[in-house]
C-alpha cells in the first residue's frame, strides 16, 4: 500500500510540475501553487525528484521564495485570484443546483482570496 501511495504522489507531483511549467508561459495558470504542490508530493515520495526540483534554476526559486517568506509574484496573485473566482462563480451559478453548496463554494473562494492576498508580494 505504501508503494502505491508513493507512485500516486509521484504522478500527481509530475502532473502539477507539468502544469506549473506551462503556467510560466501561459498567464492564466498559477505557477507557484502548482510548484508548491509538486514539491509537497515529491518530498513525500522521492528524494531524488524533490532535490532536483529544489535545486532547479528555473523552478527552485518559486518554491524557495515562498518557503523563506519572501512571498509570491504579483502576477501569481492576480492569476490565482482571477482563476479562482472565474471557476467558482461559473460552477456556483451554472453547475451546482443546491443553494447551500453555492454559498459554501463562495465562502471557500473568499477565504482563499484572503489567504492569497495576505501573502507577501515578491518584488
């Protein structure tokens, strides 16, 4: 069972890393959160992949800056909050039929917006 969890974590981490790489080029995909997810998956599954990610000259700085409390780039904040609200608003008004669930979704979006905006902005 432990082996299967490690395999699943490597897969999720790799997918997150791939999307994070795409997010460097495409402005609507939040790079920093995806790279943080990849690092969290790799640290629990593969020391080799985690060390590679953290020492990578392109991706390591995103994670290191966040972990050291330096913050995340303004672009990441804008894209993250915008993507969050577009997806939650669309889902709440056009997909989910239950009012109670809609309210919960909007409250969760508000919380994560507050959290993202409360993080330091990397200069």
